[in-house]
């Protein structure tokens, strides 16, 4: 908790945000606080916390932002760490594949040929070889 946070004492969501109702509809307490102090929130706009403390409803700790800004804020504060490598459900490669790719390229195999072999773009192969992608994995095959 940060200095001067106003803690919502009612029920909370699993993420720690206060939950309440406004005109019979469910709403998070920090959004209701914004509405009570500053007026309506434009459609599609988020209410973010400067203090990074979900139960806080102090209007001085709140600001408006886009969903993109909310996501960037959450990642920058490590509240939504991005899964990397094989832990990322969208990954098409395994760590073993990455070691093979780096090994083939280090032995002179052309990146376009390696890309075709693994069903990847040449740019992704280049990113793997130069450690722009999969930078936490070894560079040689085992």
C-alpha cells in the first residue's frame, strides 16, 4: 500500500479491485470513484492506478488511459509477466528447435533454407540467430 491510498472496504475481485454496483450494475470501485469525482468515463477507456494498488479508490491516484496503455503499465510493473520461449502458448518452436537453428546457421547453413525447414520466416530465423528472439537460450546444439 502506498501513502494516502484510500482502501475500498467492501468486497474485492480476485485481482484485488473493489467491486460494487452503480445504478444496479456491477462496477469496480476505482471506476466508481472516478465517476463520482470527475464524471463519466468515455466508452472504451480504462481507469488506471498511479499507486499500483488495486483496492485504492483515491481519485488523486487514478488516471484515464487506453487498454494498450493499461497493458503496457501492467507489464512494466511486472503484474502480467509475458511467458517466454516454450512457456508462451503461441510459440511454434521448442528450445531444442532454437538450438538446432542456431547450430545450423553457425555452421554456414543459409537462413532462408533454415527458415523453410522450420516453417518460419527468414526474419524470425535472423532474430533467433542474433538473439533478438529466444535470447535466453543457448547458442549451440547439444
